[in-house]
């Protein structure tokens, strides 16, 4: 029931909106939810279909009543708070309305060209937590910070996570101001304050939380999928020099909280049902998860067949008409823990999750350098510059650079679903 | 101007509400702000005066118009967002209304007995950040986790902080469910999941943020006081066994986010003006703060003359009619960094603070054991049980224990201002 595959996923299903058929991101099998505004209106809920956005407020009378009642505001928090069955009912109606030609005359007036719209955060984010479940990233970074001890003893027992900053999360397209902060390299006697010299991105998936739990009442691993609304792309911008100097003993703080970029569309758990795969086998000798993190359904279908990609353009590349340069590709199956395990662990002490909370997976790197999810890994901590088209190199990000994250869910016999993108450009630090 | 002392602070000022005169917490010089409800009404803004709460919505027509317009909801966020001058104007009017007998007939209908009311969080908390500025605590704890390295090299350069969980913050009086979690003692081969065996409190001050800043635009140290609305007591409940096992490399997470208790009244920055003192001299050889953290006014009057106290009652003590046992007393002047330095550092990378954000100072311990701000310090990590009245001992908290935090601002020639209290009782873990 949780990961139910049905006629809305059928690869043969087509929309009467022609641009949806074969669309890289938003075919009719996707139906992602988001908040958009057009020049003539305030932010409101919509669904991406091909090159259009369907205005849900305009067709509220055609939607299931329970879901329709949550759609009159400028966030999706109220929809997220509903039981997953209500979101499934909404998906089924949307799939029918957008596939059957007899509805086209009714629906067409509620469609807006995506290029004319601006996207907003899908929800008011109460709390944001970033995990660290990309085991290859944890190993790579661990080697640089703690050469003798890359993976700490707790890593294979605990989905390690920490709290991030909710206020500084922005949707794709909003520029990132290079942060200032304290940094002290090994050869400096004392720290100084100024613009970060080692600005980096991190390729992550974001997880939107649906129904919450009461304080003191953990979410069991079997129930966890019911609390997960969907996914997005997440760029956890990181100032490595600030991080190295500040992170002991309480973890990253100003190195991370200056800006986080998310893609605006919520790729729903319902849409992703056909792209579930078995949790990759743990390495021989790895400990079993403790019982509160172990569930046969989660082991069998808790991981995700999602391909991830990072591209870069520089100011020079754009001025020269060069295409974005692909920095890495990898798979979300490189997560050591499933999303359900993240949710269950987070609430296992009674911590209350709320609709609209956001979790990050942590950087997802593949085992090979072609799949490293950050410049810190790709440039070996800045030691190995990366060659770019147009005769440039990079170790870390320079002003004017733009990072573009994309993702596609893929499965045999299924249409691929795209995530849209999370992109943003680096602006110089402000003069103070 | 920032720390302006005026007639509202005059020790000779008296209220026509007799219980206010000589009141331990809420004399007319205090006038703290909060959100309360009475049996017949929804949560709304009020001011504590003696044994009463003044309902601000009922006297809105007597208040300055700008502030009055922010008081019609069930949080103080809109009031917090105003310039500090508007809060000062409100304080002056409240002081007049509650001191001059001619207003008593007008005001009395808007007074409710505090004992008949329930308190609520003063604001919707967007983000919560916990600092670590209690240097004696940092040293004591550091010795237990890192015997060779109690204070890390960054401590005297950076007001160390990390993000906490906003959703699980509760006001005084709400029970704390003992968290479960993963713990592994040194002599255990692998971790297990179950109720925390080393549950602790932490004595902190909370800082309510007023006006925010735009993303990318730091708050200078000179401007920082304008962004601080006031203070409260904060108990950062901590599960030491969960903490020891989970905290590397990204800091505390589930060890802290199961519950945080705050006192409900906001003791305003305006009220605290006379209790400002010079930042205690740094030890010889300590580095100067970097220029962005250095301000002559902050050095001269950025610290706080506030006495702090922690008391404990056990179920047995309460059943035996024994008084609460005082565990420690200390002073807020044991903070190595000022609150203005915390605010400025937090925003120094461009991170956007918002009205209603909450900062914790971190545990404030005095140098001597009589002023240690946690059981982890008082019991030397559990090695030295503390003797209690009624023939009990404690290393960490047991079910039924209640912790009570109190504080008083004190200055020569001034009336003392109390903070009320932050108290809560430990309930057993839920059966799973």
C-alpha cells in the first residue's frame, strides 16, 4: 500500500497537453506540487505538467474536497498535513483531468506557461535537518578532516544528522552572496574575518515531511513512509574554510547557514513508487541496523533509483557561449540509510516533526571521482584543480559561478521523472 | 540610547497594584511581556505586574498606536519586529498606567489573577540556535569529553554555536518525556536503543530576537542591541549518553532536540538597562576579539548582572513535604561572549535572523562547583553522587524529578527584577 504502483504510473499514459509527452522533467506520470505566482497573482499551489503549471485554486471544485480545502493559501503545509491517502486521491484526479481529452476545455483556462511564472518555497519550513547518509562523501571528507579516522565508529549504527537553518533556505534561481567569516589556515597564527576563500556546493536530496508526530511519540520505521510527502534537490552551500575553523566541538554552523538552495517542485512519494529499489547490501561485516531502524519493506524498497547530476557555468563560459560543464553524475542509491530510517531516527527520541519540515540527505557521492558530490572531494581539498572548458580551472567556487543540480528517477519499463533543477549563482561578498 | 536608564527604572517607583511592590519577580520596574490565556479566552499578549497579568488587548486604545496594532494576535512576533524605540514607548505608557492611581479604575477590569491563567510561548520561533559561551561549562565538559583539550583553539576567537530544534521548545510547566535513543558505554561492544540513562538539565539564558536582517546583510556589533528584545530562562535538557555516542562529527542532535523548556515572560532589554555591566576582563594572554566582534559600548556595558539558580525536587521530596533543594547558584557574568557578540557573529556570514528567533547562551557555570550549571559537572560525569534531603542521591535525573530555574537581575540602588521560572518534571519513557 505504501509504495503503491497503479495506472497513474503507466508508461503508456499520455496527456492532452502535448509538451508533457516526452517531457524531460514533468510528464503526466510525475505531477509534482509547488507554489508559483504569475504576474497577476499572489503565490498559490500548482502542478507542473509539461511546459505549463496548472493553477489548483482555479480548479478546486474538480478536486477531492479534503485536499481542495487545503489549497487556498500560499504554502502547501496544510496539504502536507493530510494523511497520505488524501494526497493519493488528489494525484488520481489530476492524472484523469490531464490525460482525458474531454477535460481539456475545462482545464485549459487554469494553465499558465511556466516561463511566465515565478516559483516560491513549497512550504513554510519549520525546522530543517541535514543528514550525512552519503557514505562515500562521509568517507572522502572524513579522510581530509581526520585522515586516520574517516568513518567514525557510530556511522554504521546511526543515521548521523544535525540541525540546519530554516530561515536561509531559498528556491532555485536566487543568487548566493559569498559569506564572510572567520577562517584560519594551518599556516596562519590567528584567524581573520573576510570573504570565504573555499566556497563549495553539496549535492543532496531534500525530503519534505508530511504529517507530523506528537512530542514524545516516535514514528516507527513501518509508519515512516506515511510521513514523507516527497523529494526535491538541495544544494547545501558550504564555506570549507569557515567550517574547518568553527566546527569543533558542536558541528557546522556559519559554514552552512548563509544560504541553502532547493528545487521548487515536490516530487511526490506517490510519483516515486515505481522507482523504489532494495537498500544496497551493506558491506560484509557491517552491523545490522538496530531493530527500531529495521523493516523488511524498507529493506526491500526503501532506496531510490534516482540519477543525480551537477553542472557548472562560469561568467567566462557564459560570455563565450560555452555549455554548462558537467562536474559529476551519481546515484541516490549511494545513501547508506534510507529516508524512512532518517525520519524514524529523527523522531526516535520523541522529537516532533511537523508538516513542511525539510530534511537533507547530506552530500551524495558515488564511489568513483566522476560521482563526487562537492568540490572539496573533486579537487581533493583544493589540491587538484579541475579543468573547465575555455581554459579555466577551479578548486573552489569563484564569484559569477553558477551551480546547477538536476535529477531523474529511472526504472525499467517506466517513463523517467525529472526533478527540475536547483541552480544559483555566486555574488561577491557585500562591502561592509 | 541603547541601554537608556530612565524614570521607569526608578527604585522609588510604586504601582497602585499592591502585590507588585516588593514582588520578587514582577515589580513595576520589570513589565515583562508574554502570551497568556484565561479560561474564557484564547492566547493573547499580556504584561506581568505583581500577582496579575494585564490584558493588553483590553487596553489597546490606551497604548501607543504602532505597538497596539501588533497586539491583536496570539504571538508577539509582530511586536518584536518593531524598532526598539516603539517597544520603549510601550514601556513608558505601561509604567505610567500602572503607577498613577488615576488610571486604576480604567485598568483594573483588564487585570487577571496570574494563578487563573495559562502561559504560552511568547513567539512563534522560526529558528533556535544554542551557543556555548559559558566558559567554565565549556572547560568542565571539555575535560570529560577531551581530557587533553578541554577548550579548543577556536573558543576564544569564536562565539561557538550550533542550530537547535525549534519545534520541541515548550514553556515552563510542560512535562518532559524521558527520551529513548542509541547509547553505547565504553565497556559495551555495540550500541542499544532504550531510555536515556544519563538525563541532565542545562542552565541557560534565552535571547529573543527582535528586528531581523536581510539575507546577506550582517548585523554590526554596534547595531546588535537594537535586534535583541529580551531574555528568558532556558533549560537545554540533555541526554548525555545519547550525546556521547552521536555527537561526532556533526555535533549534538537527538541528545538535545527532544525538549527545551523556556520561562514564558520576556524580560525586556529595556527593563534590563540598569543591570548592564562591563564584560569581565579576559584572562591575561587571551586574544582580542576580531574587530567585527569588538565595540567599546559592548565592552563597557554588554554583560549582565543576573544571578541564576537551579533547584531540584524529587517525587520522594514532594511526598515528604521537603523544600526544593538548591543545586547551584551562579552569575550570568560568567559568559565569555556578550549577547551582542552572539547576534553579530550569527549574522556575520549573512545568515538572516528573524523576529521571534531564539538564541540560547549555552550552559552558564560559575568557576566553583557551587555554581556548576548541569549534573554532568556537579556529579563529575556521574562519578560523584549528589546528596539530597530525605536520604536520596542523584548523579543524573530520575523519573519524577523536577528542575526549577530562576534568575534575578541585581544592581546597587535598584529594585531586583525576577525572571519567573522555567520548571518541568521528568516523565518515564513511553512504552513502544
